[in-house]
C-alpha cells in the first residue's frame, strides 16, 4: 500500500509540473503573439534600452532582424521619418528582433549613420530563443496612421525609442549626430514655416495650401503657433537663465513671428538662422539644453538628448494629452484663445492678412497640465 501511495504522489507531481509548464508556455506565447495587437502602451522599462548596442558585422541569423527601409513613395519630412523609426525600435523590442536601419536618410542630406545595425541582446537569452518568429522587412509606411492609432506612446516608450535612436545617430551627452556639442547651456527655438505656410492664391482669390488639410493627414490644425507662445516660453527660460545662448531656427521668413523676433539679433547672446543647412539646424536643436518646439513632428528628430533637454510646446487647452508622451516637457496654452481658434484653428488656413495678423496678437499664455493619452493619435505630432 505504501508503495502505491508513493507512486500516486509521484504521478501527481509529474502531472502538476506538466500543467505548470503548459500554463507558463501559454502565458509567454499568448503575450508575445498579442503584443502588437492590443491598443495599450508598450511594456518598456528604463533598463531595456541597455540590451541594445551597435553591431559592426552582419547578423548571423537574418530571420531575427527587423530591417526598416525607406518607402518607395515620399513619406514625409524628417520628423515623420523619425516617428516611424521610433515605432520601429519599439517593434524590434517587442518582437525580440535585431534592428537594421537606413545608413542614410534622403530627408537629412549630408548625414551618415555609424550605427545602422543595432543588436538586441535579448535575442541571445535562452528564454528568448524559445520565441521563434521571423522579424522581416518593413518600410516607413508600415508605421503610419494605423499603427499609431492602435498603440499608445507614453514617456517610458518614447524614452526607450530616443535611447535607441541616439545609438543610431551617435547622439549622447556630448554629441548630436556625431558632432560635438558646445559645453554651454543653450536655448533652441524652432519656428516652422515651410510647407505649413507655402501655397498660392488662384485667380478667384482662393488660397490653396501646399499640404493636405484632410482629417486623415495627421494634424488636426494646420496652423502656425502664435508668436505669443514663443515669447512666453522664452521669457520663462530667460527669467531663470538670463545669459543662456539662444538660437532662432527659421525655415524661411514666411512665418509672421519672423518680423516680431528679428530685432532680437541685437542681443550678443542671440543668433537667428534662416534657411540654413538642415543638418546644422538639427545638430544645434539637438544640442540645446532647452528647446521651444514648433507645430509638427520635427521634434522627434531633435529630442534625442532628452535626459539633458527640456522641451516647451503649445497645448490646445489647459488640460490636454498633446505631447504628454515626451520624457521632458513644459506645456503652455492660450488663455484668451477664442478668437484664435475661431478664425485660425477651426477654419481653413487661408494665409490672409487677418489670420497672419492674429498670429501676432498679444495672447495671454498659461501653463498646461498633461493628461494620459488613451490613443496615440491624441499625443503624436
């Protein structure tokens, strides 16, 4: 009888271990397969970026490489490209892939990556070898609107993405895109015009913008930020650091703020650049310890030193999820903005005298508080 009881206990132990193994495998693989399907934030921890490093030679197992290629048709400007690469780095993290990025970018002439192949050391772990899946080839288009709608970006995931893209661009505490940063504290003010204000009036007096204004185009309000935002943000920075070196970065002279800020060049610690080589603008903004951001996605390419940088942005309201996924941030909003939203933000941008003058109005500006992004479309751009 005792022998039978011992055999029964042994069988029970075997069955228990088998059931436990089945359960563990189910948990592991169900989470893996569903990782890119659920509309939740990426499960990224601060230490996860340390599992990635530059790879000098070819990866031995190409099935474990996520290769991201430029799209065959124009995808957007530099900011949109870096936003796509940010989603790609998170895809590589979640799917246990090495990462291969373009050595050069058409949207950033003159720059070459010294770390286009990035090794994911999680793939080398025994526990990760059990998760066999092909990583494959994707393009910038793979990380467009649909991907951005089903996955939520938060500060943790963006911090991870910026860390990996910092490897890719040779950006760290002392360098930006491989170029040494000046040791002084600096303020970079990016004031976008470019495609946002390019357009023409036809024979009937109707204005035609150069970019898509459709709701599916990614930006709800194709409107330049008011000059009052830039001035208020600058005042706050200068109040705490009166001698900080300041650079104004203009694409061209079409933004109404240009005529308001041009005179500041008389200050010995202020430089104003218009239509300069893009790579120089990118390096200066990335090196800045404080950056005042313009509308659009360009800041994804210049916020890679997020641990040494504070980013100022304009929010549509006092409480908003807009850009709350940035690791380092300071939000502002317009207090008396009814006229601005009625004539500029909610109407079609006509680039007429009324709208351009309104952008230079003396709006009162307050601080914005962040709320949680429930969908990435609420906080991206």
